[in-house]
């Protein structure tokens, strides 16, 4: 049912699995926290490891709140890995929820206040200025 996302490139040059911006691990695991998704497979041993001609895939991803996450697997077409908050982060990570809601609320609020501002002065001015002002004097 679930597909594995390929690691299209990785710019973490000090990782032992890195070979000219490509990942030589057969599969990587993504961990980290809600503020960033880090590559848990990253390791700097000082020697080069991994397989010579492998396009790595995301074998498992613990960032279940990511919009691409599906049953702890990655559903993105491909992912980019590189330095972020940590040495090696999944740069394709996108926190689900909140972001689009905030934008929608901002747009709706701006539209409403513009309409309200146009109507209120006309209506209150007409009612208050005529009948209320004359009988008092
Ligand atoms: S894009 Fe999202 S689901 Fe895919 S590996 Fe990165 S953090 Fe995990």
C-alpha cells in the first residue's frame, strides 16, 4: 500500500554514507522533533560507508505530524536531506495543520472589517443626525 520516498539528494558531506550529494545507505530513518525532522541514519565515522550505486529511500519516518507521513512511512515523491537545525535534516518536512488555518483566518478577517467599515458610518450618521438632533433643540 505505502511507497517509499527516494532521497533525491543529501548535502551533508560529513556523513559516512554521503557520496557526492547522494546517500549510499539502503534506507534512512527520520527522527527528530516537531520543530525539525532529523536524519537518524546520519553518522560521521571518518570513513566512507554504504553501497556504491544506491538511491536511498526513506525506510521509516517518525514524524507522524508531517503532511507527507503515512503510517510512519514517507509519501512524498522524493525528499531532500541537508543541514538544518541539526547536522542532517529532512528538508522536505512540513508540519501538518495550523499553517493554512492561520492564512485563511487572516484573509477572512481583512475582508469583513473592510465591509463593516463602509456600512457603519452611513447608517448611524443618517439615523442619529436627523430625528435625534431636532427634537432636543
Ligand atoms: S517529508 Fe515528512 S514524512 Fe517524508 S521523510 Fe521528511 S519528515 Fe518524514
